[in-house]
């Protein structure tokens, strides 16, 4: 799975990311990885489902990876959950 296209999920509305994913596929990508961590995880799942159900029904979820990342901030070290959802044709 080399040179996959990646969409990082943040705080923008879901449709912004849906558009980004659809654009990646339309420009020739075979797989697109949706990455998120912390509170953005639910938004990442929403993005994957909206793309699959409304825009590109021929896509499937190829892989889902979950992990924990250590984040160091001024409040010390904390663990943040992370997810990677791979969509492909």
C-alpha cells in the first residue's frame, strides 16, 4: 500500500472531508486513508460512511487500524486514541 492518499480529519464540517476524499478518488487514487485522533474519530467514521453510502457506492472499507499515541503538552503526557480507515475500490 505505497503512496496512498491521506486525508487528516480535524474540526471542519464533515462535508469538507467528504469532498476531499471524493476528489482523491476522482484524481486516480486506488485507496484513500482517513486518519483521525481523539474527538475527531467519530467524524472520521462519519466521513467514511457518507462517502460510501452517498457518493461512491462501489467503495469498501479495506482496513481499519486503531492505536494510541502519546501526546506531550504543557499539562504533561497523555494518551490519545487514533484511527486509520482505508477506503478502496
